[in-house]
C-alpha cells in the first residue's frame, strides 16, 4: 500500500514539475520581442514611392527559431490598401537578434486619388499593422506552442507624383578634325577621310555603307523636364541618368546645368 502511494505521489510530482516548467519558461528566460526600428522612403520610380521598414526580433531562448510568417496590412483611414508578406523561414539565432527590412510600394495614382478629398493636404496618414508568427518547434517544452508578435507603425505618404518629359533632342556633330581622325582610325585613308568628313559637316547625302567599319561616337543632347502633379513641396538631386538602348543595355548620361529639382 505504501509503495502504491509512493508511486502515485512521484507521478503527480513529476507531472507538476513538467507543468510548472512549461508555464514558467517564459518567466525564467523571457519571451521573444519585435521592435520597429525605422520607417522611411527607400526609392522613387515612375510608378510610385517604395517605403522600407527596419525591424528587429530578439530571441532569449538557448536554441534558434524561425519566422513562420510575417504579414501586415497597409491601412488608410481604417481600410486595407494592400497586404505584404515577407521573411518566411528566416532564422533568429539562439540568445541573439535578427534585423531585417520589409518593403512595399504606394503607387502615385493611388496617392492622388486619396488626396482628392483632403483639400490640398501635402501628406496622407497611413498605418503599417501586422504580426510575426514564430516557429517554436525547435524550442524544448514549446514545440507545440504558437507565438505571434504584433506590430504597428504610423507613417506619412507625401502627395507627390513626378511627371517626366524629354524635349529639344538633337545630335551634336563632332568637329571636322575629330570626325577625320575617327575615319582614319577606322582604316580609311587620310585623303578619303578628309573628303568624307567635309561632306558630313556640309550636310551632303552619303551612301549607306559610308560608315562601314567606322566607330564614331556622337553626342546627343536633350532636356529632361520634371513636374510635380501633387501638392507636397518636393526637392531632390538628380544623381545620375541613363538611357536604355535597343539591346537592353543602359548608357550613362552626363548631366549639366541644374541638377536640383523642386
């Protein structure tokens, strides 16, 4: 009889220990946490404004876990504008943290449509709201548990839409000597090169094969006109410019004059 009671008592004590361990693990080592670091404009293109949000997840456990799903809604005035889903399967090291970035784009046309009822406001209030679901299957005592880390961040979207156009396109011919040197470097005799160069500068009609084997660089000049269709004041610098060629490559364009656009 005593052995039976002793056995039952030991089993109850073991069960209580396991229950205690599961329930108090969070109190002993803490729980994972998610913090939003920064939110801002990452880039602009002809379609819209791309935003980026840096976030960090900390792991207090002695083993690594991964992000099962990170999902969020982009909200405007309580309604869902779009949804994002990223970083599924990203691992967070044991006793460490992981910083990642999620990105999303807000199209210009959407911004202008929302702004129609705002009476000239220069920015619109948006909210990033979501949660990161963690995979704890590798964490002892928490293998069957689920944990979701909610997050929320308000941000402003400028009422802005750039409108680009090109004007005054023209080809700038090289000087007579530059043209002659290019023809000679292409294998043409000096006499023939001088005659052909003079014909080109003079605007005479040439045969289709006149430039066969000749590598001649010509400068093309044009103006890039930028306008802002939104109500937000906007100023940025034109750092670089390139043209897409027929082969799909990009040719660098050298800028001159004012590169500050307001």
